[in-house]
C-alpha cells in the first residue's frame, strides 16, 4: 500500500509541475507589471476572497472522501454547489447591510467591491469543490488538469488585463474572469450533473444534518485558519501601508505557492489512503508515519534553501525594489517549513472525527498570530514574532495529529 501511495504522490507531483511553475512565473510577471502598492491592494482584496470562500461550502467538500464513490459523491457535490450559492447570497446581503451601517471600511468599502469579493469567493469555492471530487475519486490526472487550468487561466487573464490598465482593479477583474474559465475547464475535464430540483430543499437539509461536524467544527476551524493566514496582510497594510503589505504578499506567494501545491499533492493521496486505512483498521498510524518521514526531509531542505538563496534570488528575479521580500522570506522560513509538514497530515482530524481538537488548535493559533501582529512596534519584530509563534503552533499540531492517527475514542457521527 505504501508503494502505491508514493507512486500516486509522484504521479500527482510530476503532473502538477506545470501548476507549480505557473503561479511562480505569474508572480514574476505581475511584479514587473505592477508596483508593490497595487499588488498590496489586490492581495488584501484576495485575502477577503479566500476567507469568505472557506465559509461558502460550510466545509462540506472535505467530507467528499468519506462518501461512497460514484453517484453518491456526485449528488453530494451538487448539494455543495447549491450551498455555495445560498450562503454566497446571504453573505452579500449581510455585507451590504454592514456597509450601510458604516461597519465596513478600507479596500472593499464599496458596493461593487463587496460584490466582486462575494462573486470571486463563490467561483473559488466551486473550483475547490471540483478538485475535491477529483481527489476523492482518485482520478489524479483529472485533478492535475483542473489545477493547471485554474492557475493558467487566472494568470493569462491578469496579464491580459494589465495591457488595458495597471491599476489594482485590473488584477481583480483578471482574477475573476480566470476563475470563470477555470470552472468551464473543470466541467470539461470532470463533468458533474446539475442537482435535481425535485425535493432539493429536503435533500439539502438532510445532507447538512448527516455531516454536522464539518459545519460545526471544521468550518470555524478552517475559517480561523484562513483568517490567521490573511490577517498579516490586513494589519501590515493598516499599520505600515500597502507597500509593506505588497512586499509581504509577494514573499508569501512565492514561498507558499509551490510549497502549498506540493503539500496538497501529498494531501490528495494521503487522505484517500488514510481514510481507507481507518475504515478497515480503526487507525492510520502507519500511513501517517511514512508520510511524515518524507515531509520532514523535504522541510529541512526547503528551510535551508530559503535561508541561503531567498534574498539574492528575489532581487535578481523580481528586481531590486523587491529585495526586502527576500529578507521577509528568510524570516518566514521556519513557519513555511513546518507548515509544509503539518498541513497535509492535518486531514487526520477529519477522518477520525476530532474536528473539535482542530478547532481548539486553530483558536490558539489565531490568538498567537493576533498577538504577533500587534505587540511588536516595527515591521521586523512583527514578522519574526509571527513566524516564531506560527512555528511553535505547527509543532503542537504535528503532535496532536499524530495522536489522532492512532484512533479515536468516541464514535464518529459523520
């Protein structure tokens, strides 16, 4: 089983080589086309999109691997798409109400900007659900195609938009149009039927009730995770200006894009094998350990590479104006390396039904990140505190997920 596991991981990794290169290439091109201020404004907007996208599915797409193959999973995907639309409409109405009350300010404090945030979040959540179906099916070639299609379409549309204007809105519109093309390609690669109208309401409610731990525990946990990741952009922009936020955003984008795609490739295979092991044996420790060993080796190499190469590499590739992004990358190296280890393995909490443990950890991480962002007085102190606090929390996360891989005490109700 372990041999097949790593064969599939290798297949996903080799197939996503293009998908890994596209966002990095995109960052290179966009950094040459847009100044840090414009990139910072776009990154703050995208931060709101990514946070909202987490909520629109109620995290029910993470239940797809534990749903039977075939029609049952396709029906579940259709119900998740309906959930995205309903929650998206509710989010837009609530956002407009808060705007009218004067409780929303800053980059998105305009009705059309709020609409673009909600629309982009709905499109993003839809593509994530499509990838979840392909991953749960074990059709990794299709998963790779969907992932490459999304990365390529967003980049091409943003570059095309830059030919018309170099303002932040060009990046935003390009991102939106790219997501539309990504959904069309996903339907081409992995067709999914539209949900039947007959009895839709009752089937939707029954679906929500069948997996209560996902909206009950996984949703707030993943929402805190998304906020913790995007929070530095908001606070750095507010405290030190969009220039610093843009430099920080580029550093994170270059570091986390390839790392995230590699880690996600491992997760795509890990969650299927771990779920199968848990269904048959009541634990998935052996799969967990073998995955952790390989992740540890890659993490050490990753951290060493960042420390040795980041600063000159950023200055050479993106231009001298972006040298500080390389410095930020060095400060963030421990956080990135440990996150690469911890993130793929965290799906254990979903498999064994311990989303409440994940929620508790996410709450603690949010508090640590919040303190790191506000207590230090300068940029260097903020980023170092952020990296150190995040790293310590990831060490705890690895320990907790390993404990969970041994099995659960309480019966799983989903």
